[in-house]
C-alpha cells in the first residue's frame, strides 16, 4: 500500500512541475511577443517625420550614392 502512496505523490509532483513549466513558458512567449512588437512602435512613420516613403522615409540622398540632378545644374 505504501507503494500506491508514493505513486500518487510522484504524480502530484509531476503535475506541479508541469504546471510551473507551462507558466514559465507562457511568460517567456509573452515577453518575446512584446519584444517583437516594441521596435515597430518606436520607429516613427515616414509621414510623421516628413520623409519620402518611396525612399525608405528619408528625402535626403543616401551616403555613398550620388544625388540625381537635372542636366545643366551643379550637383
């Protein structure tokens, strides 16, 4: 009979460990979701910064790339 008591206790211990692991996993997944969501909110939209959305939000020429100027104008 003592053996049945040990089995029941080990089943309870196992279910407690499983419940704790599931809670920890849920918290970790929530933290990951928050981390993925945060960078999108920190970067302002191109319309808010006045940039050109077609060029990635900046109306200034990129470094290393020559600016396109019409013929006859200095550039």
